[in-house]
């Protein structure tokens, strides 16, 4: 008994287009033809189609199905590879579910990285945008440090003063605010402070990430605010250097 292309496709639970594609990529042998030119598929074609269908349902890519052939050689290695890929996919999906659970909580927002959702009410639009960019550029450890910094709320009034600082603030106002901010640049950090480390794996990528972060900071905050942050970091660094000098002297 033989079958036409449509008949064997129906038996295998696939489409005629799929059968033809398997011929094109060499997964399925071409059948003999009747005198009128119609293809006539046999039992071994149906067996092969069902094998391909099962393997692809298990997640085996067609390219690897072709490499496996019909003899079963190398199947164990392929299955181990697919299993490892599925495990990674499961972990990713579990992580997504955890994020969705957090975002489903009252007050949570997709406008910031998930771990910062509890802080979103205290942040302005430019703060949220900067956090989103930082989360892309910097390591998870660095973002955890940043989150702890924000959670500490060293001085809400000081935060608001910085956020409301006008672009034309005079030098004395900038310096005074920088001196107030300097002790809180990285609260709870080591004596040397903590630097945001890029996710990048090469020096060039790391430098590009730092440039992008600097560009975002200048775009999202006014010149006076950026100047205050620069001064605060310099003051913080000077304090650290002074502490180190004192330690060396002792």
C-alpha cells in the first residue's frame, strides 16, 4: 500500500508543505513515482516522518535530526545537549515568572529594573530612566549596591534638594550641596568605595558602557546637577585618599 503526499501528511499529522521541506533539506528520501508522475510514499517514509516529528517535538533542531540519521548513532549526545538547553530555558522562564510576580504587586512598575520596584514611588522620571540604562550596562552586583544605596534613604530632604536644583544654581549653592552629598555617595561601602562595574567582557566594551552611562547622566539631569555629582565624587575620593594616608602613617 502506498500514499500520496497529502495522504501521508495527514497520517503523520503534518502539512504537505512540511513534507516537501523535509525533502528539500534531505531529511526524507524522495519516493518512487507512478507513471502519471504522482509520488507514492511507503511505510518507511511514514516511519521516518513520525520519527522526525517526535524528535522535533522533543526540541531537537532539524539540523541535528539530520546528523542523527536513522541509525541512532550519536543520539545520546544530542539528547543531552537538548536537555541542557531545556534546563536553561526552564531557569529563564522561572526567572521571568518571578519578575512577573513582583510586577503584579501593588505599586510595582515595569519602568525600572524589577529589583528596584519597591523604590519606584520615590523616583522621578529621569531617575527611572537612568536606572533602566544602568541595569543594561552594569553588573548585577553593582546594581545591588546601587539599590542598597537608594534603600538607605540617607536624607530625603537632601534628595529633593538635589532633584529640584535649578540649572542656573550658583557656585556656592553647588559646592554646599556637593559637600552634603559626598558622605552618601556609596553608603555602607568599603573604605575605597564601590565602582559600578560594566557587564562588558572586553576593555573596549567596558569603556563604551562608561561613556554611554556618562552620556545618559548628562542627558537626564541638568548641568548644575551633573556638576554637583562630579564635585561630590571628588570630595568623596579626597576623603578616602586622606583616610588611606592616615592609615599608612600609622
